[in-house]
């Protein structure tokens, strides 16, 4: 019986996170409604609060899950920043919810998503890898490792702000522009 309860609890949590991710991606933290999330998940509001505590914690959980899923799909490589930027752009295009959650997070909280507790490990790995590449002369040392992370993120996300590419040719051109810009900016 305990195993079934745990399985149901895990399934309920996943269902809530899926509903919350859709709601937050569409409406942001301020515009999202707990009633709509609970209704979409088929779970009561009190149960939602039992799982996540409050709306802020639910938003953090939804964003963290999306970011960590994306990080698993696209590993950072300081030796291939151009390729990483291109793959990240592809990932954001393929996962528009992730892009919207990141945007809401920046707009409503004014914080870097990598400052979330789950992002600290990812950020540390990126900073260490960039610092090592700079020390070895593979990346320009004109910028701090954090600046490099932010520059690559900004260049990657820039095209997401302009709307979807009209076709595969435009997508490829945007991707190539991002990769070329990252290479010219950061390679020695």
C-alpha cells in the first residue's frame, strides 16, 4: 500500500508540475492562478499547497525542472562555445515553454536563473570550465567567466525575442549568426 501511495504522490506531483509549467509559461508568476493549475491537474488546491507550499515554490519547481531537463539535453562545453550557443538556440526553439519561463523569471524577479539553488552546480561547472579555457588561452580573457556565460546566453536568446523563424532556412541563418557572433567575440 505504501508503494502505491508513493507512486500516486509522485504521479500527482508530476501532473501538478506539468500543469504549473503550462500556466506559468502562459501567464508568468504574477498572472498564473493556482485554481487553474489545480483544475488542470485534477488536484485540489490544498493538495497543491501540501506538495509545494506556495505559488513561488511551485514556480521555482517548474522552472528548475525545465532548466535541468534542458541542461541534460545540452551539455556545456567551454571548448565549443559556438556549438553550445547553436545547440542552446535549437533547444529554446524546440522548448518554447522554457524560453517563456526564463523570460518571466527575468521580468518578474530580475534574477539570473542560474542563481536558483539547482542552477548553482551548473553555473559552477560553467565558470570553472571557462576559467580553465581562458587560462589555457582558448577563450579571450577580456571577460570574467560570468560575463562569458551571460554573453553567450544573451546572444543565444536574442533571436527568441523576435518570434519564430519563418522556415528552416531562416532558423539555420539565425543559428549560424549566433555561432559566428560567439566565436568572434570569445575566441582567441
